C-alpha cells in the first residue's frame, strides 16, 4: 500500500519532475512535526531539485527506478544532518547527499567488515589488501567530490565503529546493502554486528532508511537468504526489531512488479549489472524491459527512551 506524503515531499516531487505523489506517513515515534513555513519548504525542495538536475545523464536515467527525491523525503533526510551511508561504493547517493546535507551536515561512509570481504569469491589478494586502507581511501575520494558548501565526510567499517562516532548520526541508510550481510550472517553474525553498530552510531530518535531488493513472500526462504540479492520484508523488519529499532512504516515508491525472478535467478541478471545477458542481445533486451529490481523501502527509528 502506497504511503501518503504531504507538504515538503510533494514540493520535492514537483521540483524533481516526479509524477506519482506517494501518500503521507505518520511522524516517527517521538518526533514532533517540523514547523517549517511553506516558503522554507519550497526553498529546500528547489534545492534538492537543482542538485538532482545537475547529476550526470547516466545517473538521472536511473531516477525512474531509484526515486531519490521521494526516497530521501520518506526517510526524512534534511540539510544539516549527519548521515551514515552503508556500502557507498562509487558514490551514486553520496554525490546527491553531499550538496543536499550542506555545510552543516556530514556523510559517513560505512563499508562491510574487513573480515567479511574474504568471503566474496571475486576478491583478489590485491583487493583485500586495499580494503585495509578503505577508511582513509574512501574519505579522500569522497572529499574530492565535495563542493565548497557541501557536507563533510568521514568513514568506518562495520565491526570497527570508533567510540568517537557513538551517537553522532541522525540517520543511517542501507541502500541495497543488506543482502550480503544477511547472506554471511551465519559465518560471523555480520548482519547482527552491522545493526549493533547502526544502533550505536545513531542518536536517540535517529532514523534508519532501508531500500532492499524485495523477495516475494511465496519464494522459498532458502532462496531469499540474501545470496541471490533478495530478502523478504518480514526478515528485514524482524532483524531490525531484534536489534532494538522500532518499525515506522513502508512505501512502494521503489517497487517494480515486473521483477518476478524464478528460483534459479538472482538480482544481478537485471540492470545495471546484466550479468547473464552480456553476450545475448535478446536476453539483454528482456532484462532491460524489466528494469531495475523490485525493492522494499522501509523506515525504522532508534527509540528515544
């Protein structure tokens, strides 16, 4: 069911060219409604619209699947916040967050635990060695993306959250970043460890936003364990509630009903990876017609008490 979002969110959609206005959610537990004037809301919306319009064409081409304006609005990400971005990679969302959060904000990148990376079969010795310097390397790279009025940057790896970052963040975003943690949970409790760090890095009342490849409820649990990229909504909600978070709600703004994988298919068959159709133009066209994956979009909050 589509949630209803009003006020600033509607303005964000207008500024960014969104056609479908999602419905509004209730304020997060313990959070008072913002007292911004209509003029202030419009100014903020225009700012994000300008930021999104300034992104490269290949980034903008994915807005129809990723809906960054609607997604950030649903999570309540606002200028001045300190936001942790899990698995920031090449900075698709980071480069939107840096100017949106502004000079009073901060983006903190959070990579997978160092001892999780050897479990990926694609990791070479050279790449594993490079991961030992990821915090410094990513921070330096992200700093090069910043404009003069953009947010500051920092980083940590799950399992090694510095004490100085405890209670530092207003929000943590897991954008397509949970499935590997879930897939390797049995190896070392990597998902549990990451959610503990998430709880600790957040201020009381802090937000967690999740966008994750969404497995249909009728798919086998063994298939939807993260190894194929997909997780079930109930699994994700249960994991966060066990970690101490309160579930706020969901929206279907990132849903894609065309994505209906079989038990022999994984998410990487779809754009942007297209891993199974690189040498098969017909199959590639079929995957491109589906588009990017069906995704759940969930919001949690760290209790204030």
